[in-house]
């Protein structure tokens, strides 16, 4: 990798210098006019609608979990600009290798809220994403998805396919060995993978300063010989530009890219977490001023292109999401054998014992009705 190979923004926003790509400020004002992506008004409004849908779906999911109608859930609140910008750049033929906090990008690839509700209700049919092209199941084990993405990228390159792999990890995941191993091989093999670090400041309760002594997380790309860039993750336009540039670079055969999206997890790590135990209200309020939906809405309003009845749209989205949740909640088609039969060719005795024990539990549960 040489400077001549790099797109301009990767040179101008060198992570070694801790520069951050930003197009609009918190008030929605353009501060880097020359970097503004060429998007028509309709596309920008659609982006806001997609971000709004993700936020409403996220809030509804937390509500379902609090009602005891769904298991532990990982909120996406505050990270919508990253997901929708990626979703608007990922094509049908491209690959998505997700972690557990990319709802908007999953939706862009054809995954439905019903799929996700099934997943968070323990129904593995919700993880197969049969109607979404080139999407892997949600990875709960931290970091493993990066290895998968590099492997798929190698396959894409070997088969000379016009495909790019998008994958995501949190700031805490950068401390995993899988992160470094995946980036190392991606650099050696020059695979078409766009790696994203969603730096939302906390790996559950552990802040970034306890994860690394690096000046930022994008700079980790340097050791592996791939381009890296730090981007304002709450700025839709900056994220869109970063993903457009990164995917074009990867698709051209020049190799992988690492994007650090600086954002903030406005909600809890999961619905089992209480963030008040490890961060202050003042910090949350300060980061609340950078809310990606508010910033994009202010831009749209300032440009005079606002034509959204947000109250009506919100009610429509809530109804759609409720319908998908009820459909998932009433889905009873998950065969018990699917839990046990796919790990081994011949089921070992310990697994047989567990299956028999669970069957006894189900029988007991049925008799209590």
C-alpha cells in the first residue's frame, strides 16, 4: 500500500494524525462542503426515514423485552447513521457479516424485523435469513465475524467475483485476537473487505481508554498495511462518503479498508445491562447533542426539503413492527430436533442426555396447563 493507491480522504484524514472525517455539525450545518456526497433530496429524505424506522423498531424491541415477551436484546439507539449509510452502499451481491448491533444494515440486506424477533426469542429460524442474499447469522461471540469476513473475502477474490464483504465489530472487540488475525490476513491477501469498528465508547462497562493506548482505533490499520479512517459515526453524510469510498476501493482489487465510526451507545449494552453503574448522566446528555437523527433532520429542515409527516409515519412504522412481532411471537414451528442435530454427524451421549432431559421438561410443562 502506497499513498498513491489511496483515495484522497484516506490521505487527508490520516488516522496517525487523529483527524476525523466530518461533513455536518451537530446543528446540521455543512462544515465541509467539498466533501458533501452527491445525493438528491429524495435519497436524503429516504435515509432519514430508514434511520427513523430503525430507531422505532429498536425502541419497540426494548419494550417487548421489558414486557417479558422477548429475551435479552442488544439496543442500537444512537448508531443509526452508521447502519443506514452502510446499508445504502451495500449491494445485493455484497456480503454482510454482522455482529449483534447492526439492525439497519440487516434490514437493508432484506432481513425483516420478524426474522430478528424470532432470533431474539430463541428461534433459530430467525437467524437463517433465507430471504436475504449473502447475509451470515448474527455473531454473538465477540470477534469471530471478522475471521469469517476475511475468509469470505479470500473466496471472493479467488473466484474473481464482483463482491465486497462488509463486517462490523465494537470497540471492545478490537482487544480480541480474532480482530488482529483477521486484519493481518486481510492485509496480506488484499481481500475486498470493509471492516467497521463501531466505537460507541464502552464494551459493556469498559471504556475505550481501558482497551487501548492507541491514539484512536482506526490507526490499528497501519500495522496491517491497509487504509484506515476515523469518521464521525453520527454524521450520516460522512459515513456515507466513507462507505462509498471504502467499498469502491475494495471492489477495485486494492484490498481491505478499516473504518472507525466514532459514536455513542445512547442505550444499554443489552437489556440485561444498567449503564448508570458505569457512566454519568452528564456524559450521556453531552453525547445526546450529537444524535444522528436530530442532526440529519436539522440539515433537511435548513435546506427546505422537509416533507415528512413524522407523527403519521411513526404510527405507521409502529403498526408494521407490531404486526411483525405478533407474527413472530405466534410462530410455533421450531422443531426441537433443530436444537440438537446439526452439531455432530452422530449425536454424542451427553447431547442425547440433554435432549431427553429437555423433552421431560416440555412434557411436565404441558401437563401443568
